[in-house]
C-alpha cells in the first residue's frame, strides 16, 4: 500500500506544481498579450493546452475506474494546493525580462506535465497490480467463502471458487468461461477496464492454492527456473538473489534448500546479518559453504556491504516500487553491490518474469518509461533554446 501511496503523493505534488506554474502564466499572460499567443499557451482560455488536455483525459476515463477516481481526486487536491499557496512570483517591470520569465515558466510547466503523465501511467499500473496482489492474497489466505462475486456473461454473480479466475493484468475477476471468451478478444470483462487480457493472463483461483502457491502453479515454474539457473552456475561462483517481499523470501529459501542449495539470508538481528555477511565475503568457498545470499531489496542495512565475492545477481521478480526513479535507484543499488571496485569476474544479471503476468507488464512498462525518460533528457540537453 505504501508504494501506491508514494506514487499518489508524487502525483499530487506534480499536479500542484503544474497548476502553480499555470497560475503564474495566467498572471503574466495578461501583461504579455502578444507573446502569450505563442507556443502551447491558449490566450483565450488562459490555459496550457497540455494541462487542459490531461484534465480532459481524466474526465474521459483512464482505462481503469478505480485508478481514474484516484487520479481525479489527486489532480483536484494538487489544484487546491496550488490555489491555497501564497503567490510568490513577482511580475518583472522590464518587458524583455518578463518575456524571458514567461518562456522559462512555460518550459517548466511543460516538463512538469511530462512527469505528471509518467506518474499517471505508473499509478494506473500500480492500482492494477495492487488489486491483483490483494485478490491473490485473499484467495491464498482463504478469507473468502465458497463463492466470490465476480463478472459473468450475465453480469455480476456469486461464482463458485472452482470456476473463478483472476486476471493478472488488472486484478479483475470473473468466471473462467466468461474470462476465456473475453480473452479471445483481448478484453477484460469489466466494461471500463482497458487492460489487454489474454488467455495466459488468466489465473485460476484454484491454482493459487493456499500455502502451496509458491511450490506449484506459475510461481513454481519461476522458482524452478531460478534453481536450475543457480545449479548451472560454476561451483566457485557466488550468487545474490534479490527478493522484494519477506513472505516470498521464505518461499525462495525453502525452494533453494529443498534442492540442496546452501543459502544464506540477510535477515534477523544485526549480529545475525553481520555473521551471514562475513561468511559470504570470505574469498575461498568450500563445498559445504553457502554460495547463495538471499537479500530483501528494501533492506537498507546491507546496502553498503561489499559483496564482490559474488558475480551473479538474480532478480526473482521485477520491482514493485512506487516510481520509476525508485525502480532505477533500487536496481542500480542492487547491481552496485557486486559491480564495483574489487570485482574480478564478469558480472551476470538475471531477471525472472512470469510471462503475461503483472511481472512482464511492470517490467516492460518500466523499461519503456525509462527509455522514454532518458530520450527526453537527451533531447532536453540541446533543445532548450530551440523549443521556445
Ligand atoms: Zn480488468
């Protein structure tokens, strides 16, 4: 929940920034009638075209009702924040200076809207994956009855758990027959949901099991692949395995130990952690020594540790973190523990994604967003003077 909250806070902050910039522009545009007609500024409406366009998009629906409501309320909150803020920008008396300030402000607003849009997409993804995880957790905890309300060909009905499916792309539920039927058209049964559901994104509720969920079903395939990968790595090389959730960490450990892979875990008291770390940092490995170190991604206590004795990093799933920045920071930090001064071997990085689940959705969305962001930054470097 906190990951979504973080995204929400950022979005509200960016919306606040966008509206504050717009207020400033509105004030200056009145003085600068002619200059204001240039670029994205609509002098008649006294609005920035992109910001107004974004508002229209929110009104038209963002492809997910729940995320849409959240976005609208955050946009509104950001707008109120901006309105309640004391106006600080003075209007320069010199018209040349005013023109320049106006252009700068316009640029700032454009940049803020870019961020806002990236966060908007991020938030929709987060809402969907959180919904999926919550549904999965509910099923695994067995907190439901023998039937669950879900979408069917004849509307919302109580569906027996045996016939129930959850879409991994958005977390919506339906009866299996109807889900399969809709998946042929790449649709989710929820009318306002634009998630491209496919047959492979349907997770049978019965497949989730309870505690056995990690040992069988789709998680099982992934963990088996991770185990096989570790077994294929030369015996003298060490491996870091990054896991995000504590409950998943236990499952991964269970699977590794069950396959005879000696595993250390960074968990518990400071003393336990230090002992595990020291053991892992020893240069020579005996046949009985642990070759694998399991780490929780958010565990800061181990973040500074030099782990160059390992040269493989395995990410069991993409990072479900609240923002692209955090994603990049997290992954960079994780890789940085082994790819640093003192590393003598070639560093390998392995990412495991279950096909057509939120894993791939998150991973692709993140890498695309990252690429777009980098491209944008490159452009920005040279284009500042040209664009205005
Ligand atoms: Zn859906």
